[in-house]
C-alpha cells in the first residue's frame, strides 16, 4: 500500500511540475513574441467621465447629462458631450418645426471626441431650416443596436420623415459579437460598455436575435499572457460561425431598417462613412441595388489633419466636410 501511495505521489508531482515548466516556457515565449496579459482599460488614455449606463436590451445607453472631457493630447482642447432626456446628442433645434430627420449609428454619427457644436448633425441643423435633426448615434453601437434604437424611437417620436444610418464596415463584427470586438469592449468597460446584444442567422436564413453577452474573463488573465491568449481563443471559437455570416447579417439588418422606416411612413438612407477595402464593396452594391435601398457615400477624410489629437476619431474639420457632403447628397 505504501509503495502504491508513493508511486502515486511521485507521478502526480512529476505531472504537476511538468505542467508548471511547460506553462512557464509558454509564458516566456508568448511575451518574447509580443503577447501580453490582458490590460484593463488599456484603451483609455485619460481620465474620462462615464458616458454610458448598462441596459439589458441594448447593452448600454448614453448617460443623460453634460459630460466634460479634458484634451486627449497637449495640442487638443476641452470638449463637451451633452445627452438629452431622450438619449439623443444635443443639437440646437427649431422648436416650431415638426418634421424630424433621425440619425442612428455608432461613435462617428454620435460625434465622439468633438464638441456638441462640431458634430456633422449639429452643423446640418443650420442648413435644414424646415426639419429638426435628432442624433441618436451611440459610441460603440453597430447596426443591430442601431436597429433596436430605431424601433424604440418610432414608439416615442412622431413626424419622422427620414432615417439615416451612419454605417462603417466595422459594424459587421459588432453585429455578430465577434470575439475581437468583445475583447476591445472589455478594455474600455470604464465607459459603461460591457455586454453586447447580437444577431445570428437561423436555418431559414432569417435574423435571430440573441441576448447580450460579454467577454469571458479567466482568473489571472491580467497577469498571464498565456491565460489572456486562451481567453481570446475561446471567444474567437465561440463567435467563429457568426463571423462567417457577418456580411449577410449586416445586410439583412440594413434591409430591416428600411422596412421599419417604410412601415412608419418614413424614408430611409444608408450613409456610408468609410470604405471597404475588399470584395465586400461589390456585395453591398449588388444587395442595395436589388433591395432598392437608397445609399450615398461621405467618406471620413484620412490624415493627421482630420483626427482628434491623441484620440483618433474624426475632428471638427472632418465633421464639417461630412456635413457638407450629406447636405449635397441626402435626398429629402
């Protein structure tokens, strides 16, 4: 009996130390090749106000109130992000006008990192005297969250004459809760962004709505590059099938937006704010033509001159250019 116990302990000890040594060398190899432990809030470069609150249906909602931001770089400037009672971004509207133009989308539509008076929606309001413009863009939102937002808007807002969805190619990975996107969201959880609702395709080829999910956190991933790597692999595998269908899913979301707008006696336009750099351009063009979805391009200018210093989002110059483009191309 003692010999059996001795052999068991000996073998168990050998296995334990073998695993420990393997882990140690794997950790060293990963760090040498550039992998790091998970860095909480690694995308935040300054102390920011919390601009979002958790929401079961949408993942998060913009937090009502006035949010003041310090410059992201020494050459930057202070900015204000004001969220109204209806969760829209502040615009100086004409209270005597009934007809509404609704903008939905992500941070580019919301105007993240620029002041209230510098967003393209604010600038457009000056040009459209016979309409009130409402900006319901939310930082981090993709197409699915924008669709959910639009459904809510139509229940609460009257006289909506036109809906404009500000689209960028990255919305595709957001729509399906890709592992890489959940990783980034977890990195900026201080902004109130953690869980994400997503869609997949069922056996009938239709959109299937899913409950919000969040990034899987394993113990010690903030200290170990190997554990952080395992986290990423798990999330990548879990979202693999959804990511394969992300283009089809995103197109169906856009079609759903158009159908919802028509159902509520509104026009719908797809505003394409950034370029595809692959074959998806033709896929979108073909689908939009077949479904007769109005669309136009107002691409974000590229170059250091057009971004917020130290932050990277489009600056006030970009927003002015985009507003002028929209004014020329939006058919009301």
